[in-house]
C-alpha cells in the first residue's frame, strides 16, 4: 500500500498569502485528492488566519515538491502527516 500523506497548511494572513498559495495548489492540482479550508468566522469578525488540509496523491517526489513550494511562501507553515 502506498503512503498516505496529509499536508496541513497554516496561512497567517489570508489576504496577502492566498494568491501565492492558490497558484501553487493549481500547479500541483493533480497531486491533491482532497482540499479543505478552515478559518474562524462569526457575525463580528472574519479571521485573517486560515488552515488548509490537503490529502495528497501521486509520487512522493511530487508531494515533497508541493510541500517545499508552499514552505517558500512568506507567512505559511506546513506540517506533514504520513500514514
């Protein structure tokens, strides 16, 4: 069975960083099986911090390239879970 790799991507400033993050996610779109975006919101505010969870697909080399590209974006933290 192939490794299952999940990437957690914390975005400290969604307004500033999301265009760069989206560009990378689009480039690696065939290596992303599931994508879930989360942020805090209520009737008084909308958080600038976001969390994206990615279930990856494909060769581990490609997933590592995705992880490394995301890590190069200012204000982004990436954590990896491997099963």
